[in-house]
């Protein structure tokens, strides 16, 4: 590397690592497309699907933090309802 390039890229090892990756991404052809696909998949998985599979359930049960905490305590401590006996079983 010439002296002028060294000044442009900096003497700091962190700058050299940064520019190493920047230059690598600039030289990519197929890699850019693959990274774009990866970025789109990450956005779909962690942003869009979060709202579908993990809705804010407690917001439907309570409005304040104290009410939400009380609801969770009640659900954790309460005993499950007993199941009715099956037909033909002895009591």
C-alpha cells in the first residue's frame, strides 16, 4: 500500500478492518445479492412474524402494569379447573 493510500485508510487497526470489509463488499457481485436476500429474510422473520405469532396478549387482559402483574400472578397461582369424569368411569 502506498503512503497516500495509508493516509486515506488510516493507521488505526479498527479503520483498517473497516476498510477491509468495505473494499470486500465493493468487489462482490453475487455476494451483494445474497446479503440482500439474507437481510430481507431477517426482516421477515424477526419483524413481521413477531407481530403474527407474538401479539401483546396481556394488553387484551389489562391496561396498566399493575393489572398485568396481578393477572400473571393469578394465572400462575390458580389451580386448573378439574376435568369432568369420562363416561363409563367409576367415581
